[in-house]
C-alpha cells in the first residue's frame, strides 16, 4: 500500500498558548477550513471538537492534547489533489497544571503555532511553552489573536514577544484597524491586503493596501526584508548593491531561517470572527518544516551502547516514540506514537526496546479529535494511535527487533502538590486502585503512593485543578466515589554537606545469625545553600547517584544491590520530617562480611542505619516548591496585592502596565498560595486574577521548618 502524501507534503505541528488566548477556537477554525467539520464549534457553547472531554466542555479549557489529522489546500493555489498538504495537529492545553501535555507534544512535533491574546500579549504560560519549544528546538510561527477585542493592540503584543520571548520575531502582517474596527490584514511580503467574507470568513479577498496604511506597510516591509537578507550572504550582497530580492527568493531564505529557529514570523487576526486563520495555515505550509527538513533522530543501540541515527524515510528500519496514553471509552487504551522512520502495518509485531517486550499491533487509528479513522499502515513522519498495547508506556521506543534503537526519554516535571484519598465504600476500593493506575499511566506528572506510616493512598500532581480533574475523572469514567483530604505541599528533603557513616547490623539468635557492615560517604548532587534554587532537572535518574567503590571483595558483589536498596528506602523515608530525600550521591567505600551469617537483608538494614547517621551529620534540610506567580489587578489595589504577597513570604520581582491594569510578577512558596483565589477576589472587588506555575525548590527557613516538623509529628 503506497503512501498517500509525499513526506515533503506532511506538517506535524502543535497549537500552543496561555490559557484563554483562543487556541481551541483557532483549532476549530482550522478543522472547519480544512473541511473536517461542517459547523464551527465554539468554546463558550461547549461544542468544540478538540475539547471533547466533559470536564473540558464544562470548564471551557483544554485538559488533554487532542490529535487531529486534516488536509489543507493553500489559498493562493487552485483546488487540486496535488496541492494538498497533510496536517497532523496537536491542540495542547494552556493551563499550567496540564503542562505535561505541552512538554510531551513538543517532543514529537516538527513545528508549532503559538497563539497570543491581542490584549494581554505574552503571558506566563506563553513563556513556559516557549521555553519547552526552545528545549525541543521546535520552529515556531506566532499568531496574535483576538484583534477584535476591546483593548487589543498588535504593536504592544508584538513588542511583548520581542521583550520577553525572542528578539528575532518579525512582523509578517499588519492589522487593518483594531477592536470593533478590525477588518483584515496586510501581507508585508506580497504587499497586498486581505479581508475575509462569507458567513464563516471562507472567502479570502485580496485587494490593494488602503492608502492610509501604505507608509506603515512600506516601513515595516523594509525591516522585514533586512531581517531576511541577513540570513543569506549572497542575497545580502545583492541587496546592499541595490538589487531588490524577489518574493520567492525571500520566502526561500525565510523558510530556511524559520526551520533553524533564526526567525519567528508573526501573523495576526481574530479566530472568533473568522479573520486571518487561513493565512496562518498557508504560512504553516510555506515556513514550518516537513519531516525531511529536520535532522535525523538520534538514539542508542541497546546492544552496543553506541549512538545511532534514523532518517525520515520509509526504507529505514521502523522506529517510533510513544508519547501519550489515553483511555478511550469505546476501544480501550490508545497509545499515541510518532513514527520517525520506516513503516508499520496493523497486525504486525512491535518490539519495545525500552522494556524489551514484544506486542502485536492489532489496530491503528488516526484521530479526528474524538472521531477515529482506522488505517492499515503508518509511514515515517506520521502520528497515529495504536489500540490495545499493554506493555507500552509514555516515552517508550517502538522499533524493528532486528534493528533496535532506544530514543531519548521525555523528561517530566515532578509533582508539587498532594492529597490523601480514600474510597467511600468497599466496592470502590478495588475500582479505585485500577482507576488510579490507568490515570497515572496516562499522565506522568500524576503520581500515586502509599504513606508508609498510615498506609493511606496519596495522589500527587501539578496543582489543585490537576488533582480536582483526576478525582472528577475517577468518578465519571471509572464510577469510583472517593473522599479527598486537603491539598498538601509535596515537600522534599536533601543534605547540605558531605558526611561519612558506618552501619553495622549484627544479630545472633539460636541458629544462623545476621551480619552486615558498610561504610558510606554521602554528598549533595547539587550545591545547596539557604535560599538557593534547586532545579528539578538533574540528569541523574530520580535525583540519586549510587557509587560502588568496594575494592578487593571486602563486600561480595551479590550484596551490593541490597546496599543500594537500603539507601534508596532510607531516602524514601526521609530524615528531618519524613519527606522523600533527593539530589544525594551515596558512595559505598568499605565494609565487611561474615561467611555464614551475611545476607541481603542484613546489608540492606546496615545501609539504612548508615544513611540515617550520615544524614544527621550532613545537615539535612526541608525543601519547598516556589511558584512563579503573575497577578493582573486594577492599579488602585496594587498596595493591597503587594502587601498580601509580602505576608506570604513572597518576593516581588517586577511590575508592568498591561492596558488599564497592572501586572505583578513574584515568587511565592506554594504552601502560602492555597485559597489565594478567594482572598484576591475579596481584596480587589473580584477584579483581579492570577496564574502560577512551579519554578524551583528552595530550602525552607528554620522557623517554617519547625512548624512543618511539628505538623508531621501531630
């Protein structure tokens, strides 16, 4: 069976934005203009295609990344099969609590359309998403949306992109009018104006630039051309000699610059008013990369440990990355995967090189949001979902068994908030365990643990809304009723200096005794000082390093894993207040054993005893999550807002004007932010709002640490 679209005609891109910038509305317009839907669904009516979960429609926000496949025929080309480009689009959530969806989507996308609110410009989650895109090297196009809104300003929003995201953003368009007078856009490359007519803005009408906009258009076009020619020496020399480059020359160089993240084109419009979206789709075809434009994907050969490559080609061995699991009410579990090389047919076997398992690929489906279309084969550069894979989890590599490769895993942020949960009835008990397992498989930032002292179940996530949605999904999708405790901060512990200790476990009973003896050295993996930032991006697996430095067999090899296990368990139990310890390097450098009495359990206990003693000497401390908070408030409440942040141990980092409001940016401990929504509303007559996201971990001040320890003991 042949490939439907050549690789150069494939675009895998995401739509990313801060919450409420109009991302899902933009996606709905894309579905409509590409002929996937015949009626536009609106977020405010709860009728969108990409927001298909009940919770999404009720709250008017996106929770899970929805994958959509569709086709686009550029507006300046005649309608014909050979002019179609195949789009695989992921509409990602904007709320910080569901940041995992953006991070994992970035890994498998080739490009992104970043949507901004024309009134607010760059917002906190825009910055986080931009950072994720930078980390993944994803080329971007910007779309300043909501130009019809009161207070919308293209220039202010554009300036916020330059100031807060990247100096290499360039205007590709100018708006004609703004707010209720927003009529259309001017294309600075073609020097033509466009308006959008018909009930849904289907008809894109080209006309000459109105005379009152002519001088602005000429000035900004000159800046755009300068920025483009800078990227190519030949073009630059010709330009300096006075030769005007052609539009096709400029587009060619611009495409290359966008793919290499040297330039970020900025477009504008109003998705809600059906103005400008089609031209953004044209830009996706013109400037965002196809799988062929990107470097080969790199991975490790599990047999030799050497780095190997896979090219975007149907003839290379099959290689794909599973990036998302989703429980589907109709077909069971869906495993979304991106194919980097080769092709795979339904019914064939997949080799999971991450865990060494083999699974049969029963069915392959492509998603049109909540609708699914069954396909027989998927090729390099495509995104699809497999039905019924049991052993495959997020970040696992699927490949050809004869040519194995392990791709780099996706790294996810650690949860910062947790709560206790218990089933309401005996019948809910079993169902709850199953529901929590499925939900934690789907979402790597949602963790389920058991409190070792009380044996209660703890669930941890990225924020209050994240856990609220999880509990709601348990009830609706799995029929589990549960009682939920108050949200608690996910504190951590670490050490501040190096220390050595000895652990000896000797037990003599009537028969065979127990003997284990170890000497260990522990030190911080990261430098820790009072008030220091502790990033959660340590490369070492789960923030722990074990070094076996035993010489001359003073401890036999078979007992070494038991020592490591004892150290890990001691770190799980914590030292100061019973919170998990992290970012510690443990070196086993000496010890002794007994020919008869030594056992794994004895060495495990000895290691645990040694760790407790070493932690005491190494000045163990409690760490707390610090959140990046942005409050938008009318100016008259600035004093109250600043006072409230100071009372919460917050550090104000800056303020700025945004329209008629003031924006306050601060870093505040998460423990101080519970219930802040209500507090802020009552303080500002309900007129202020805030967003927050995890920034870093920091050592807790001694007085606060005493309160935390006392609360844990109680």
